[in-house]
C-alpha cells in the first residue's frame, strides 16, 4: 500500500473515532439534563408548585441538552458584601467638603444629577436580586472618574462586583451624553461671555480654548498614531470655556499624535466660527 493511502486510512480512523467520542459525550449531556429536569419536575410536584404557565423545558435546559452550557447548578447569584460605607457614612455623615473632595461636586449637585439621569437609568428588580439605586450607580461612576482607583478597589469600596463598576461607569457616561451634553455644554450668550472676559482684562474674547491628552490603552491597530509627543497613548480633548470656567464646547476622539491645530481646524467650533 502506498504511504499516502496509509496516511489517508489513519486520518479516516482518527476522524471517525473523534466523531464517535463527540456523539457519546453529547448523548451523556442530554441524558444528564433529562435526569435533572425529571428531578426538578418531581420536586415541584411534591411541593405543589403551580406549573400551569409552563409549556416545556426552560431555555437553560434546552441549552444544556444541546451542549452549549455545562449542566452545573449555581450555588449563589452574588457574593454577600457590605454596603454600610455608602448607606450609613457617605449618605448620612459626610459633609459638603468631603463630597466635593471625593466626588468633585457637592451633595446637592449630586442629587440633582441623579434626578436628571433617572429617565435613562431606571432599572427593575428581578427575582434574583434587587437593582442598584440610581444614586449608587452614579456615585460609583463619579468615584471611578474622579480617582485613580482600580475597578476592584471601587467595587470593594461600594460593596459590589468588579464588573458592576464597569457597567455603572458606562451607563452613567451614556446617560450623560444622551440627556445632558447638548443641554449643558452650549456656547450660551456670547455678549455676556465677552463682557465677562473684558472685566478680567481680556477684551474681545469669546472663550479660552486648549487641548489635553486623555491617557488610553494602546489600540491593537494603528497604535503609533495614538502615541503623543510625551510618549504615551492618548486621545485629544479640545475644550472651550467661558469667563467662569464652564465648558461651552468640546471635541474629543482624535489620536494623540495629531496636532492641536489640526484638531481645531476639523472641529465643529471652527466651522461655526467661519
């Protein structure tokens, strides 16, 4: 027999063996899932559980039977953590200076922000756990944005999971962009701003503009484009403020290597001034 024929025969036997093993394992998973389903049915019938709304196996049982998930029962849905620091100390004991130092805003401003964001951040309780309050999610996001703490550190501080911190930060950020950005960051009355700068010794000035670099992790593609002149990965944030230091226009997202002049020339502010 030719060597190529021998190799083909061996590969055929190996592939057939793999297929048999795969089918055997899947059948074992299906049988195990059926036994677990039968056991739950028996337990429910003994407790007198109303199954009138049930039309068949749950989606998770179907996924187990199809081999998409392992038939392992969860022992708990969330680890028990302490929230006393937030509930009893921050909300009830902290004064205005502590709020301003740690959250970069006073408690009254924080509560007003929560009220403004509530339409986009309302969540319902589930059968497994109660939803985090809007105040707590906003506080988690502000703490993460205002401090250099890691997600794990913030999670331990507020008594939540590390992934919950990441979700809260993104939820609050999206809610702010959707509900507040266009209302809060506006050019306003230019004559008032010009008069304000004139009183400070800067006549005919409609705003103070500058750019800053926001540090980021190096992207997988075109990473060199994000290395700024200081040698680290960043995105450029261009900001315009009025005579009181309030943001009136922002532009963010250009790679750190791009010069401030190019960012300005391609911004909506430049087009508006033209």
